[in-house]
């Protein structure tokens, strides 16, 4: 581990003697749905889902009224409708969301240049050294949230801490329209009390595996040795070892050009049937396409990743002559790659979809040509 203020829990250093970073994670509350409710008064106070209502559609975002019924992002639209019969579907307007996001980004830039966007509706800010010379990070977060409300009419929540992992966790504590702080003095204890299934970055399959090993909480995770975690979780073991101690030395990194966009999921039970595996690609393709639409770009190469039950990994790719123009097209290409792997020699543990050969802006709007082999 690199030396930092976050090491003091294990090396006995006095936090007062170390330079502690000040990280803010800002997360807009139900961003897409809130924009739609802002712009259409008839939607206010009603359960709204942004996304396609068709049989193969996926919810991109849900209002808090819809979330009360268990409707959430990445949920198949048919399931969302079943959970909330009065759900109102609204088609995404990504050009509007991008414009609002740009306004929010300008507000961030009033305080720091160290801004790491995660999506249109959330970002990390390093305000250790900030432009307005405000000493207390919670005051900066309050000022940013108030300014966002003034400029956009939307609510934001924020988490403040000494590292990115805990800032992210803190931003969920007082949602919606609130903020919370996790200080260096309580960081390790906060993690110790947290169920591992609540950790950002630990999905259901990993949480289930941890529980099978007797790891239910952050304290249980902290009780494991580094070799044990590396044996059972590979490269991720070192990360789990660190965050269980409240250690995260990752810097806030401003925008960098991306070469690819991908999403993958590990399943609690291995998949053997094509239809079940194909159904999982719906959500993965939706995640990838949402990220691309948010940023106004597409790509020409689709790659399917398959990890089998014995951890063997295969990848299959296909490139088209012109940029992919829709989520349906992305999913159909992924479906074709998946179908070519069947019949499968063993169960599927993980599936992933990646879009590469990325193109931005006007380059995306070229007419579709035939597929290349």
C-alpha cells in the first residue's frame, strides 16, 4: 500500500500529523426522472420510469415514487410494470440530461479542477486544495448542493470523506437531498459495522461467496489475512483487504479518453440454457448503451466475454462498418456472439459485453452498413 493518511488505523500514526484528503462524492437524486418531473409538472408526485416500455425494455432511472414499489434502474420494464401497474414510462432525452450535467460540471469547476465524473449524475471531487479556499469540506458540499438547486432546480446528495470509497458510501446515507460525512476517526469502524453486501463494488454473487466463507460484515472481512483473500478472490483480494481497514489511496482522476465501455455480471448459479444467458445480456447491453448515450458516443466493435464454471474465459468479437446506433443493435450483436458459443461445454459463471472502437459526436450519425466478418 502507498503511504497515506488512511494508513494510520494500522500503523498507529496520529491523524492530526497526516495530511488528510478531502473527497466529495456528489450524486444527483433520481436524475433522469427528476429532470422529467421538473420539465413536465404532470409527472410530479407520480411513479415515473425513464426507459423503454417494450417487452425487452429496461428501466434507465426511476423516480422515488416508483422506487417505493421496488422499481429501480436496470430492471426489465415488464417486471417494473408488474411491480407498479401505474408506472409512467418516459423516453430518455439524453441531450437534455447532458446539458443539465454540463451545468452541474460548471458548478463543480467553481471549486476544483480535480473532478472525476462517473456518469452524467455523479462525480468525485478532490477539494483538499480548492479555489474558494474553504477549509471545511462539508461546507463546500453544502454550497455545491445549494448552487445546483438554484441553477437546475434539482436535488443532489453528497458524501464527504478522506477517500473515494467512503465518500461514495456516505452519499447514500442521507438520500434524497442530504449529505453525510465519514471522518478519518470513524472510517474503519464504519466499515466494520457495514454488511459486505452493502459495500460499493461488491455484487450479489461476491457477497454470497463471502457469506459462504463466514464473511458477513466489514469486521469479518478485516479479520481475514491478505493471503486468504487473494486465494479466494484473486486480484480483488488486496482491494478487499484495504477497504475493510478504511484504506483507499485511489486519486480523483479528471476525464481521460476511454477506449472501451463494458459491463459484466457474475451469477449466483451457473447458467446452462441459451435463453437464460440471452436474458442476462439484456441488462448488460442496457448498461453499456446507457453509458454511451450519456456521453454522446458509440462504437463499432462488440465483444462478448464468457467465464465458465471452471474459470476458463473465452471472448468473441464482431466489428461493424459503421457505428452502432441503438441498444437493440448492440444487444442483437451480443446475442449472435453468445449463440455461436452454444452448445456450451460447461456452465456459465459470468457474462460480459464490451463496446470498443469508440466514436464521438457527429461520427456516430453515419448510416448503417452491412456487418463485417
